[in-house]
C-alpha cells in the first residue's frame, strides 16, 4: 500500500513538473515582425502590400506560436494560464481596429464608394469571440479571415485588376491613428490604476453646454484588482506588439505621405517607444509596488512607454492634419 501511494505521489509530481514546463514553453511571446515588401525597389512596391501582410502575419503568428491559440482552451494546463490569453486578446483588439480601418478607409476612395467584400467578410470573422471553442471555434474563423485577407492582397498586387485598391493618403492614415490614440489612452489609464488613485471627472470639460445621460461623480477612486494586474500588463504588451508590427508596415506603405509631411521621425519615435514595451521581463511575476516604493511596479513602467507612444501618435496626427 505504501509503495502504491508513493508511486501515485511520484506520478502526480511528475505531471505537475511536465505541466509547468509546458506552460513556460507556451508562454513564449512571438517576436516583433518585420514588414513584408512586394518588389525589389520602390518603383515595384505595391501600395498596401506591407500593411495587409502585417495584418496577415500578425494573426498567423498568434495562431502558430507555441501552444497555438490559448484563449479558448478548456483543457489542462492551458486553462490555468491567463497571461498569454491576455496577450492574445490585446493583439487581437489591434488587428480588429486595423481590419475595420482597412475596410472603411484604406480600401475606399471616398464615403460613397463600396467596401471591398473580402475585407468586409474578414473583419466579421475577426470579431468572433476570442474564447469561442465549439462551433465555430476562434481558430477556424481567424484562419478564414487570413484567407480573405490574402485574397485582397492578391487583388491589389494584380496590375490587371483595378477593382481592389489601397489608398495611402494622409486623411485615412489619420483615421487609423485616431483609433490608436483611443486604444493607447485606455491602456495607459488601466496600467496606471495598478497603484490606485483618485481621479477628477473631466468628462464634460471644455463645453459648458455639454450634457450626459446620467449624473457622474465629481471624483472616483480607480484601482485595478491585484488579481488582474498581470492580465492588464500582458494585454497591453500584446496590444503594443501588434501595433509595433503595423507601424513598421505603415512606414513602408505611407512613405511618400510621411516624407511630404516631414513626419518620418515622429513615426520612428512611436516605433522606438513600442519596441521598449517588448523588453524581456526578468521578474518571475508582475510586481505591483507603489510608485516610489521598494518594490518595482511593472505596470507603471509599461504605462510610461505607452503614454509616450500615445504622445508621439498625437504629434503625428497633428502633422498629418496640417496642409
């Protein structure tokens, strides 16, 4: 009986060690991607190829990384993991934003033009719940979105086909940057709430005639639950990773626009700040010390880079808006 019990305990211990090793392996984050360019020189480059490829490659990287798509897993050990699913969700939100802008702005010449049907369908596929695991599963829908995006990429690469287009203009780039501003601003606020702070209500500031549907408090205490601090951190990290991929591609496709506005340096500053968010986390856990305490606060460090990236995005938006 004693021998049997020891064997059972040994087996359980072995399974725990194996499971832990698997979770460590599956927690390896994908490396930032380099833009994929069609053509050997600028004269051959197909406008929109780099941005569309960045969107495709980002989704593929999320599906093909160690462990695959983990957000919808219901089996051990992945069901116990939360950092990588949070990373996936943050990256997915950025892909949805870009897919929406490609559908509504980049592929359309004006407000009266029709949306590309492949982009329309791809955006719908990407909006399925990231936790769906039965029918349809998240992976199957995202793979279908990749196929549709590749069809769109093939159409804009075909010189004989003028039905599909990608318009690299300052105004539609600004539309995407406005979405980026909102996403980065929200991420910065959530990261900063790791230490908790009292925030004044500025919802109606700047307009004395502005109204809101229900009364708001003059101030409120905002603090992220300590159990969710690491999830917010990795969601922001995943979002910044995907955005970094897209910014590098935008620098290629909108090169002429950026050069005309003398805005290349502003975009490169955004890239530099986003690259800093992908630095190796050496701590075995995300620490949540006070602002000037003895223990580090990884969320505040991430918030710093995100806020600086957002400030650079705002500067870039202002440059693009100028005549």
